[in-house]
């Protein structure tokens, strides 16, 4: 009697829980490229290519390891276009006694998965995703009774659980967090080492051709496609980072340099989120670099905090807060997404470059996402659901569980402070300090209002003023509000008028991009 094991496109690990304990002789692995995943967002071309190529390579690895793989391609004329439809068809083909599957990363997909047993006529076993340190139930237990979910305290628990960067019961170096040492702005001419190159093999070339033919009107480009699509390639990328970039990752991790799209960042999140790399293993290897004297503690701790702290925490928050998080809008932001998020056509140098690297690479680093793209959306009052849709479309590492809480909670404060202790709002001074953008911009960051002034300056005070009723009691905003109240009425009005004039000339997304990512596509118009 056969066991059917469906594996989704972001579960590409040979240690996946659903494969453990199965005998290849009586197991069929089901992998599906389906249209369902494009019915709510139309993904970046490179993101689609990455997922499909990684899936096809993983299927080949499974076959080489002795597993029977039933692979449903996008071009299969009988493809139903949905996970549920393909599981039903596979059950008809193989008559399994049991379906074993690992819980998905998307609340919407899980709702469909919970109905599978009704349709297939055999038990469906949904297993916890053991690739994460903290299960969903464990996180819910940690969060129970807490009014605020602060990552720092959760992160310490993960450090204690793993023993990573621990000296007995105390953190190595005497501090848990070295973030204050990782905030240097870029000196002139700062450049990072080149990323390793991954020439496309026959499988990837076939996928790229397919994507170009069927998804050529989607946002983004395939011209610079260079993502690792196998565990072996991802290992090359990881080793290159640990030896060449990690030593200076910490100091420059918040820096932004026009045209330097990767600097010293790991650029490993797509491979990690697909399952090609193990984040705990990466953390231990980074720790080893510190103990070997090849990387400073601040850099290593900052990298590890992202892997076993923030990543685990964000996933826990997602499952704890869904489905309400998807509609959260605490600040009642209702402005439509500006067109330049799709086109990059804006005189603001910082935003133009961040959209450009997003378009070219399906990637921008965390400060570009949070403090430029997210910060602008926050200050301008862009509707959270439109911003979240955009982030989900454009980034190769964006899956719902990681993207939505980062956008709704961290960037936009749409959850009312459940995740972040304050809105991450900043004026042009922050961007000037952390980048070289302002020196090439037509706006003057030192001018506060008027047509020459950096729009972030007036927008910052406009944001505080219009949300004073909801934010004035936040202790972390006490100083900005005190400054606002000390201004003369004329000065306050000048800021508000300048911001209003700027906001009125913003063009909402329309035509080719306005609703393209919200329409229901044809059955073949899908990434995975």
C-alpha cells in the first residue's frame, strides 16, 4: 500500500519530516507546479524561475536517491491548476493508504490542505515543519499572556535552546545583542566582493525559456538570474559568504550604496526559505568563524540573530496572528500604492535605486526594504494590503509567512504594535546617514520643506501629526512629539502643507501594473 508524500515548492529538503520513516519502495513523492499560486499575486519572473528550477532539480535528486517521484509540470495538459486538484488526481493514480505532508508556510494553503481528506478517501497526516527550531504550538505557548511580542526575549530562548554563542548560561562576550555596533554608514567607494556565479544548466535554461514565454509581462527581469537552484550551489554561496563577506557583514549591514546591490550581505534567504540550506547549520558555521578568529563577534551575532531569532520569531507571529494580520490596518492608511513602486520612475534617488535593484535581482537588502521602501509607505499612508502584495510579488525570498508580518508589523505598524515597539518612521536624515543616495538626488536632504526639500522630511512630521491620537502615548515617540509641540504653528503648518503638496502629485499604480498582480490568471499563468 502506497504512501503519497506531496512536497511543496518551498520544502526542498531531503530531511523533510514527511520523508522520514518512509520506505522508498512503497512511497510516491508528489511535486506540483500549479496555477493556484498565481491567482492572488503575479510573482517576479526571477522568483518563478528560481522556484521551478529548484523544484525540478530536487525531483531529479530524489529520483537519484531511489525515490519514486510523480512530477506534474506546468505544461501538463491535465494539470488542474491547484494543489487540491493535483492531490486528488494523484490519489486516483496511486490509491494511497496514507498522505503525509508537511504543514505549509501559507495560511491560505493550509486551509485548502485541511480539506484534502474529504476529497481523497484516505487519511491525511499534516506534520510540523521540523526545519524550524520552534514549533507553532511552542511559539503560541511562549506568546501566551504577553501584551507585546518582543523578538529580543524570544531570541535569547533560541540561543539557550541551541547553545549557539553561549558560554554556559551566559552569552558569549557578555551581551546578547551587538546591533549597536552594526550601524555604520558607508564610506565613499564602499564595494562588496562579487557573488559566486551559477551558470544555468539544461534544466534552468529550459525553465528560463518557459518563464520568458509565459511570464514575460510580469514584473522584473531574467537577465541577471544568478540564484543557486540546488543544495550544492547553495552550499557554494554559503561558504563564499562565511569566508569573504561575514567578517565585514556586521559593520556595513545597514549601509546602502547606489549600484552596489549586495555589498556584504549573505543573499542566502531564498535558498534558506526554499529548504536548500539549514539555518541552524549556518548559524553553527558562523559561530565557528568567530571562534577561529576569522570574523568579529558583532558580525557573527548579527547574522545568527537573523537566522534563529528573527526568522523563527516572524514565523511564529504569522501563525499566531493569522488570518487577522492580512487585513490589519491600525493606522487606517488608505492611500493607493504609487506607480513608481512598479516603474522605478521617481526623482527620489533612494527609492529609484531600491526599485531598480528589486526589478533587476528580485532582491534588495533589509534596510532598503524597511527604511526606504517600507518607510515611505508608512509615512505616505499607503494601504498595508497593497504594500504587502507588492513585497510578496517582487522578492525571491518572499513567502507569506515571512513577508506579511515583516510588512504589516515591522514596516507599517498595521498591527498596532503587537510586533514592533514603535513605528519605524524616519526622515531623510537617516537615509543620508546610511547611504550615498542623497548626494545624487535632485532633492536636498537638508531642506525641510518646499519643492527642493527631501520629501521624507515633511512626510515624517505629517505622519506624526495625522496619527497623534494613536501614537502620542508611545514612550518611544515621546521626544519627536515633544519636538512637534514646541514648533510654532506656522512651522507645523509649513511641514503639513509641504507634505500635502507632495502627496497630491503621487500617481497611483494603474494600467499594466495597477491590478496585474490581483487578477485571476489563466491556469498556465503560475509559478508553482
